[in-house]
């Protein structure tokens, strides 16, 4: 059975300085609460991994948690750039950030390889682009059967993958509904898997348009209602579009960013306190 722990205990126990950490979720079920707890516990030198880094990665990078980012697309969805990510890359503030950039297909191949415990993934993309010239982790391999030359990427096996989901049962099985993205692959590729959930139930309902992660692949479950806010959790709450729009202004300025982070994340004890600290808008 997976352990059912408070989120702070799960992060303290399983996320260490220098770890490779994937906080996955695609458009919804983004584990903001877990990311904020990593920030509160002042983890450093993390290798962050995510197919589509957005606001929570902007916050983790801007507060100084990250040394490296493996990613594909990165931005504030529907709004624009991640200003703290850009500042780290362009100006090394608050520190330099190493980039390992891929396409969505490259990240998917790497997660699939990691989930299968294979050393690398293959795909037909990349070879007609200039990305291999900028990323030494993109190589070439010849098919032993046909001789076809394919692109190869190293498998992704995060030390810790963190997800958010709608529900878990008391044995620690987790049901995820809606858009999955790379959630399943990132879960199975990890050494340690932490899942925050909206609710803990006696029995999981049938998985409709979703998956069930069995308890034997999950290290810890944390009950954390609203844990994906300001992203959405299908069936529970909507995306806070105002938050995303206002984050663009908050993150542009270093001083305003730091003040916001101290007020709403570092000075709050947990996710419930974070939510209570916010006015109707994010500013």
C-alpha cells in the first residue's frame, strides 16, 4: 500500500536537494501545491523536468530552486513568456539555469523509454531540424533491421515524479480523469511517485476517460483539495484565467515577484493558507 501522508511530510521525506523532479500534468491537474511546498522547504539544485513548464516552474526557478530544466514548450499558456525563466536564462538571475530542450515528441519518447526501463527513446523527428546542433543529448542511431537513421534521446527517469489527481482510495490506488499528457509515463518512469489528490474515497469509481495508477507504483498520497489551483481539476474546479493573466505582470519585476512569493508561498504554512492569502485576483 502507498503511504497516506501530509504533503509537507511527503516532500520532506522524498524530495532532497539535487534531485531530478518531474511535476507533470497537462493543462489541468498541475501540482501547484506540491511545487509550493518544495519552495517552502527551500530545496535547491533541483533538476526540474516537465513537458510544458508553466507558472509553477516559473516560481520554482525564480525563487532559486533549480539548476537545470529538461522541457519542451515553456510559457504562460494563452498569455506569453515565463519571465522568471527568461531572466534565469538571459541574466543568470537568481542563478544560471542549464537547459535541456526537446520537442513534445522528444519528451514523450524519453518518458516512454524511462517507463519501460530502456536506455533511450527513438523518433523520426529532430533530424531535419537544427535542435540537435544545440542539444548534445539528441543523437542518431541506425535501426539494426532496416538501417534507417533515427533520432535518439536518453530515457527520463526522475528521482521523483509528483502528480495531482482527482481521487485515491485508502489503499493508495489513484484515479486520474481527463487529459493525461505524459502523466502515466512520467509516473512509471520515476523512482519515487508522490500524488496529491482532491479526495480520498473508500472505493474508486469506474475510470471514465482516465486511468488508475495502482498502489504498488505509488510511494505516497497526500490529501490536498485545490492542489492544482490555479490550473483546473476536471470535475472539481475551473482554471483561474485571471491568475494566469496577472502572473504576467507579477513575474516581470524581480522585486514584485519576490514580494508576492514571500507573502503567498513562503509566509503561508500550507496550501490551504496559500489559497486563503489570495484575494479575488492574484495580485
